[in-house]
């Protein structure tokens, strides 16, 4: 799988890159099966308890917006964090040494909310602006089911826009929205399953509600950075942001110059993202939703 010089130049200019067919159809099927297994609690943890085998895939999936850090508990998700085709592109657009600190598995059933405008480095700060999303489409992502939208070039200045609560709970989940920019040049990124969309951590992006009648919009999005940068994320009390460095990371390419620090063992748990649709379904049937009492 090659990533040309023109692809790298496009990424640096626009802040994103669409790579069709980076993941083949059998691998997409494997990820979809694993998504259902996670939702069924086949990797039991506090947030995802085992559900009866009599429940259909649709019944187990339709209450989930997003599972955070699925690679902590699923070996399949961990394998795809390190997929050689995505690693090859990442080592061209980030640099030869790449590590991953986050995975998110969006299920986004029909009627579920999207994410308001944001820049990922607001949440996951790197020291060299190298944060990069690798967004693997597991269904065709369309305008109707809530594809990604990006504001090309918005990463370039390295400016982090202020955030505020939004007042569109039908359209977006509970995360804040970035504001203070002209959004008129935004473009939808409609892609086929198996495509990987790479995007810079300063790129403004969002996704809208899934308005389709029956199509899920499943995506595995992993976040990567230059392994030479410290990761001052989730800074702990008493810790200096200058030296903070979370070590719950997975090496994906090249060398880890901080390997001497060792690695944190991931918790045997994931967390579930909330939105209006999740709260409505939980209030109808919290036990079946697999949530803690
Ligand atoms: O896929 C989506 O709906 C949003 C993904 C996103 O915002 C992100 O990965 O930062």
C-alpha cells in the first residue's frame, strides 16, 4: 500500500487524507464481528457485561454510540491499531516512529447523535502537534448516516479554538463545540467501508446525527502521534505538565526512545460515550443496556 509524495503534500496542506481500500473486506467483516462481540460482553468488563446469546446483533448494538479504548480488552482491536497499511501511511505523514494512545469504536445507530466541531488536540495534547486520527470506515459513511465533515486547512496555524456548550442535543452528543471560525468551506467526507481517513489533531471536524432509517455508521478511529513526543495527557495532581508522559501507549512503527520508562498496563475496562439517544434508551431499559446499576 503506497502513500505517494502527493498524498503526503495533500495531508500537510489540507489536514486530512482519504485512503480507499486500506482495509480489505474480510478485515472489515472481522472488525464488525468483533464490534458485536464487544457489545455482547464477550470480553467481560465493568462497562460491558455479558448479554444473552438470544439477543440479535441489532439488539446488542442499538444502544451504543461509542466504546472508548476497545483495544484495552479486545485483541482484534489491538491488532487493527497496529495494522501494517495504516502504520505505513502514518510513518509517512507523522514520521518514522509512531505510537497510539487511544481507540474509539463508534457504532452510531440510526437516530444517534454526532460530534460537534472540535480539534482533537484540545483533548489529547502532544508536544509537537503530531496527533493524527486514523478513521477506519466499517460501513459506507454517507451524508445520511452521519459521515465525517472537515474544514480543510484549519489545522495549519496550530491555533486551538475556544470551546463552549452547544444547544443542539438532537444533533450532537454532549461534548463541547469549538467556535470562532468561518465554517462555510466545510466538506463532507463520504467514503466506502474499508477506507481510512487520516486527519491532523488541529483539524476542525464534526459529524452529524445518523438520519438513516436502518444503517449503522460504524467506525474504528485510532489516535496516533510521534513516538519522540512526550504525551502530557490526563496530567495527574502534583505532576508537572512539562515532564508528564502517559505511557499507556502501543508502538506502531519505528522506535520508542522512551522505552526505558516502561509501559502502563491498560485497565481491563472500556467506557461508553453518552448522547441524548443513549440516555433515552438507558432510561427505558438500563439492565439490557449492560450498564452498571
Ligand atoms: O466519527 C465521528 O463521528 C467523529 C470522530 C471524531 O470526532 C474523532 O475521532 O475525533
